[in-house]
């Protein structure tokens, strides 16, 4: 049979070598998901739209960003280049004074005060103490030598601190580099122009503006500074221009003002004080609050140690031995005396000077301390704590050279009301020596007599006036010396009337009392007003033998760097007012005031003292002015509002203040006799007949005696 119609079965070998691939197995369909590979197709249409928009924004931002960045760089570069081209050599940028300064020196040529904006001289980063240089960098800009004028890390840190403390991003910490601070000190190169700015205050306010636009200009200026100058040049400009408190601009001025030494000699502790001032120069000035300044310096020392500028041992030593102020700095810049000297000179050399000026004065710092200590002694121990009473003291030589001045109880005040030179007060009986000086000049003797009895004078325009003595008693016939010794009022009025009120006014004015003097008979009792310095100067004329003096504190004025003074003393001894003999007799009379009369509390053991007390109506003013052979001193006491003093007269607390001051002034000095002349015994009146004289009388004496009621 044929098997051609049957299907043949496949051999095993056919299966083994077959080229046909097996059909793939059908897999379960997986859910759609996002592929993470780049270029993968995202099947979610919303997500795909979002990614497309983001990609578009990115491409546009990138396209615009690099172009804007390029343009910004070009603009910044051009602006920086322009500023760079306008910058002068570094040496011309060091002196930043807007006005001059005044340095005041005492009679020993020691600096005791400054006025104006002090500029001590140019320093550089190489010449200042390395401790100061390191302290400034550690405090103000620790990456100073590593940045290009801007410090993004510092700015970010400052913004973070400001936001954390609830301030605006640009308020408080600024993160400014030393270069940026220097740009601000230079006011971005804009100089003061009175035609543009309303005032220097407005100009300075604009320089300190902190807006974003101002910050941007400051950054460009800082970049230009970095391109133009070296790092040390920039630091030098900063150290010369930065305000460091107390009126001192620059490291040298601050070093001289606070420590009395060059900036090259500063110790780590002193350097830390100055570096600490840069954050708040007025608040932290050591002359305002030394303890606060030292606390800030401790922080600076810690920064110096942490940044490797000080070893642990050096830091411990600096903390254990904080900086101390110089004597001049401790004196709070000269107080009343310095203010008075500044006001006594011409404005263009003192308050408005555009140059650095040196003034040599008459101040004796030992005597100044004696005056301050003597006044403080009385107020601390003999005046009640709640008293508002004030006092003033002036000490001068016989030629009018003022050696000390205290213008109020706050002995260290600066710019305060000076009661020694500015307060016009009634002089009371302190004026009487000029009445007797007039009589003595006309030939009267201290031993001539006058009747102390009730007196009534018809004053034109005022009616009858009846002066009375302080104790309301009358003593009958008294000598002129006795009348002055007991400060009797009626005899003083009679003598003034007798010699002529015009003559008394002229003598007082010639002695230096320039204030308006009363026209009526009350002139003799001190109804006129005067200042303490005028009255003390007038008494100095009595001590020097009868010649007028003009009190002065300025000996000479020299421009810094010059040798020849441009101005010399504006005061001193002037013309003769009364004869030497008359002045010496008056001194003898005033010596009896202290030895036997109202001024006994002013007496000094071993010293001859002459003086006079004074108490005005209702005790609104109390005076004691007196002198030894060496010095004249005046003391005034009262209330600024004219409230009457309680239980105080010139013979009381003012005399005691005078005593406390002068016992310190004369400490260690050998006593010298007063230039006084005791009246000749032959001219003394007969005690049995007080009004008769044993010597011939001149015509003027007879006339005066008849007027005075002495027989």
C-alpha cells in the first residue's frame, strides 16, 4: 500500500535543530508609570504640561540671566573703573578733618584738655602698634586680607542675625567690610559743598544713609578702593578717619586723648579699648564710661585670642590689667577753665578754627585740684544732701593769671553754665574795699574816724532811704579800719557820699569791675552786680600794689608745627589805680577783717591773710574774697534761681570754702608776709578825743571829715 497520503511524524533531530523561535509568552500588562530616564515619555498630560512650563521658564531665565549678569558685570566694571580713575593717591586720603582742633596745655606744658575735632597726626598700618592693627581686624573684618572689598559670608551672617532678632535685613548688623566702612568714611568721594547742602549735619546724615541704592554705590566704591590701593593703604585710611569718641578722629588722636601716648606704643589692652570704640564711639568712650569701655575691650581681647593674634597667656594678662586713662583724660577735658579759655580767644583760633591750634594756659593743675577738693570738702560735710545751692571758686596770681577755676558743684562739667564767669550777682559788702580804697587814695588814714549812727538819705526818684547795719545796732564813733573790719553799712555809705559816688565808681571800674554800677548811695553796700572773676581780679589789683589787672588764662597761641606764637596773653597788669601806699594800707585793713572781724573762718595758720566777706539782701548771695602774698582767691555761694540761702553769710561757708581751698594751695610753701603798711602811730587820734588829730590836716581832709561827721 502506498503511504504517500499519510502525514509523517517529525524526527527528534528535527526538533533539536529547528530554527523557528518559540512564541513569546503573553505577559500581564503592568500599570503605567513615570520613567526616570532623561527623554522618557511622561504619559500623565497634566504632569507633562507642568514640566514643559518649568522647562520653558528655565530656558528663558537662563537665556536672560546670563545676559543680565554679563550686562551687570559690565556696568559694575565700568562704574568701578570710573571711580578708580577719580581716586587720588592714598596719601591724600589720610587726613579727614572737617575742622581744626585745639590742644590746651597747662603752665607746665602738660596737655590737660582738647576742644574741637582732634586729629593727632597721620598714622599708617605699618606705624601703628601691631596690637591695634590686629584688634581692628579681629573686631571689624576678620577676612579683610582675603576678600575683594565685599564679604558675602559676612553679609549673609549679618542678615541672618538681623532677621533672627526681629529687625529688617539691613538694620543693625551690616556685615560691612573695613573697605566698605572706609568708603562710607570717605562719603563715596563726595565732598561737603555749602552751596549744595543745607548744613554739615545734613551732609553727614546723607553719608550715613543705609538704603539699598546707597549700599550698591558703597559696594562699587569699595571695589574701586580695592583695585586702586593695597590692603594696608585702605587700613591706613580707615585708622586715620574713623571717629573714636571724645572728639578724636583717628587712632593717633584717640591714643593721645585717652592714654597720653602715641598709637605706636599701645598695649593689647589699650588697643582693645580703641578697637571696641568703633562700634559705638560716643557710648563706649572711656571718658564717658570707663567700665563699659573695658567690658567691650574684654570682648575684643577674646576675639584676638580666638583668631590667633594673642596667645592665651597674653590675653589673660590683658584681661587682668585693663587699660587706664591718662590724667588729662580723667580730668574730663579741663572743665570750666578750658571752656573759659576757649571763649576768651578769637573764634577763628578757638571755636571755629580750621587749623590745629595749641594754647598754652596759666592753669596750675595742682591748684585746680586744691580748688575742687576744697569745695567738695565743705559740700560733703557741711551742706545738707538735698541742697541745690551752688558755689564757684577762682584762684589767680597777683598779675591776674588764673591758676584754677570751678564754676559749680559738678567740678568736672564740660560746656556747663560757669558761675565763676557768667553769673552776674550782687556783691554785697565784698564791694566795700573799693569805697575805702577811694578814701585812702584821697589821703585818709585807716585810723580816721566816722560816726556810725542812724542815717537817712533822700534818694531822688526813690524817696528817703535809711541804711542799717547787719545786726541793726550802731557803734558810735569808729575808725575806718574798724568799720571795714566789722562790715558796718552806715559808715561805708557816709564815706562813699563824702568822697563822691562818681569817684568810687571810677576806682571800682578801673580795678576791673566792668558791670554796670549803681548810681545811688546803695553802691557802697554792693547793690551792683558783678561776676566772681571780675571781683577776684579787682582784689588782685589791691594785692599787687594798686594796679589794675585783667584776669587771663591764655598765655600764647601757636599753630601746630610752628614755633612763633600768633597770639600772646590777653591780660595782665594794667595802669595804676591807686597809690601803692594806699593799697598797702587797705591791705592792712583787710588783714584785720580776717584776724579780728567777719572773716576769721578764712584764717590760715602761719600765713597773713587779707580779705572781705559779702552778703547781699535776704542772703541771696554770699561771698568771701581774699589773698595771701602768693595768691588771690574768690568764693561765691548761692542758688541759681536767687532763692535766699538759709543760715549762710559770707563769714560762714564761703569763708570756710576759701580756707579749705587755700590751705591746700599753700601746702608745703613757706609763708610770706603781705605787702601791707600799718598806719603810723603818730597819726592815731587821741583815744580821749577820737575826732581830734595830733598832726596837721590838709584842706581836703578837713572837708572830708566835715562831710563824714568825724568833727
